[in-house]
């Protein structure tokens, strides 16, 4: 697979050989594994998955902090073609999710296609095909490139004076040091989003004291994370139709819940009331006030928890809402002058949700770069392709739906759309690239639609918003996405033969 691909791998009519086109997939998380499986289903064997880490798994490899779990029901957080009868709880825990995707990749022959320690630095189009270069100097030729690096992968650390001065262990939740014990320690936890809630709920009963620094309170949805008994798991295994029925039932539930992001306040009332009722479980009025948001439910990504409401009320838990002035060797000092001493410092401060395939450099036809195209906003066509970047496709790219559907369903839908373009590339030996004017029209439609969602109108700041304050996610449900991506509108693309080049 190393070395630049040339026309030599094609027949005289421009068609590809028995192994299909050469493909480079960037990232071995949920999306990259899916792409590998689907390429093998097509009979394409000439592909490589480049993964910058030392094992696969993306989010579920990186996040190993105590309490890490998915907020989508487990039976939905699977590939539709690979149901899992073995989930132990309604909301699966991180290690169990990682094992599921690793096992699916293994069963489908994807592991042999992955190269680890390959951080993609640049992909350049030469008029006929791509050359993908990694940070270690490796070079890969490709007729098609599929970007699947994941969205929540780059930890976002705050800019607080003195961060390097802390005397004890400190790390981001996505870089949790499993060699460091939190038990019996005094813990400072900066951040109160999903990761912060999960960490606090998991360790509050094991630490001497935990101080959580909360800039903005979160709406927390009380959920029942029921255990799935052995006999039900056995029934799922013996009667596959039962687990498929559960998948469909949970998918409908997930779609209905996600669609509330762009429904009216009246339609959201029942869901919202569950969050209001959850707050009533906070007995201390002062603490309840601290934990009560002043924005609409769903404006930020809704946090799910079964145990947080009780754990946050433990006597060894402190919620601090004063701003942080600096980090000192012994702890965190807030603007009121108080030093909150601790032995362990944890940053639950989220991710750069707007990097997408960057910091990778991308140079397309006529030398057009991604930085030029995305100087103002990430410009794509239907989240899966980029103007001036022929035969380059993305899974979970910019403007993909965010909090309105399971990411697995989203990327499967996007793959089905991309697959139809791959059919034509394979059959005719062509380059396919979206027209820039159609991409700009589509992006304008998405931004207008998102502007009417609770993400924009709910009165909060969140990582859903781009630098202009507009949601960076398409406000559509999974069924709506499936309808819109049912078939490519080929008039929105330029299609031309791959130029014949000299053989290497």
C-alpha cells in the first residue's frame, strides 16, 4: 500500500483491478471500522486504515475514566448489522463498548488493514489521485480517501494560570492515568458536563473529598440504568429476532428523544419535567440553586445519570461556582481568595468539537487547501464531501446531526450515501467532487434550520455553537437524514474521468 498510486493499477478503460480502488481511511474508531467493514463487503481489499494511536476504538479507547458510559441506550449504540445480545446494562459502560467494536472489527476482517502510530499530517491531490503522508514520513497512494477521525477526540484544556505548578497528578478525563488511585484522596474536578457528572457520581463514595468547579450548571436527566439479567441475555443470544426487535424499539425511543431539539417548547414539556423533577431530589435549597440552569432543557447536550442526584449530596462533595483565579501547587484558588486544596486535579473540560479532520492539511485540485475553504466556516456538501477535493469523503463531518441521533446511525446513513458514489467511481473510473455553489446553498439551509433549534434559542453557550453563535449541527432526526441522503443528486457534483498518467 505504500507509495504513490498510478494509473498502472487500472485497466486500459480506466476501470480498477480485482481488489478495487486503493483507499485510505483515516481513523480506526466507530466510523473507520464501519468503512473498513463496508469496503470488504464490496469485495475491495486494497485499503488501509491509518490510526494515530496504538490501538483502535477512538472515543472508547481514549476515555477510561471512572463511570464512563454512553448516554444512548446500548442496544442502539451498535451497527445495525451487528446487534449485541450481551449488553449487561441499559446504558453500556466504556470498556464494554470498546470490546464490542473491537470484536466486530475482528469478526469482519478489519484488523489486518489497520496500521497504528500513523498520524496523518497531509493529503494532497495531484489531479488524478491522492498521496497521504503521516507524521513519521510514511506515504500512501490512494484513489479514494475517507476521513473518519472522530469529532470528540482532541481534549480541550482551559487556560488557567499556574496549571503546570500543581504538585500532584493532573490530567484530562480523556487522558485518565489509570496508575493513579483516587481512593481516599482529595480531588479537584474542573468541569460539570457529561464527563464531570459521570466522574463525580462514580468516585464520590471513594474519595476523602471532591470539589467540583462548576462554571455553568447542567440539566441532568434522571434515567434508570437497569441491569439486563442473564436469562434475558441468553434469550437474545438464542433468539436473534428478540434482540433485533429491541434494537428497533430503542431506536424509535432514541429518535423521538433526539428530535425534541427542534420541536416546540410544548412538545418538550414532558421530557423537561423529568429534569425539573430530578432537581427536586436535591434537598438543600442552596445546593439546588447552584445546580439549577437558567437556560432551556436541551440547549446544551443533555446529561444522563441515575446516581448523580444522590452522589452530589454527599457531605464530602463541594460544588464551587466562584471563578478560578489560578492553579497552585496545593490546589485551586478561586477569585474569592479561597484555596481549595487537593491531591489530584482532573480536567473534565471537554473537547475541540470543531476541529473535524484538522489539524491534518488537505490540498485539493488546483492547489486549493482546506484552510482556504474553511477560513470562515467548515464548508461541506451534506457533511460527506468537500468542494475541490475529488474522491475525498467524510463520516461524521461538519454539520452532521449532533444531539438528535445516535452517531452510529448517522455514520451508517452517510456511508450508504457515499457507497452510491463509490459505485460510480468503481464502474466508470471517475472523479466525483461536489460543486462549491451547491455546497454553499446546502450549508446555508442547514444553518437556517439549526437557528430554529433549542441549541440556538435556548439561551445558553455550548460546544454545539460555532464561532458565529450558530449551531454547527444539522437539526434533523435520523429518519429525516436517511430521507435526505437516500440518493445523491448527481447534478450537484462534477463527474469527470480520472486522467491517465504514466505508470510508475
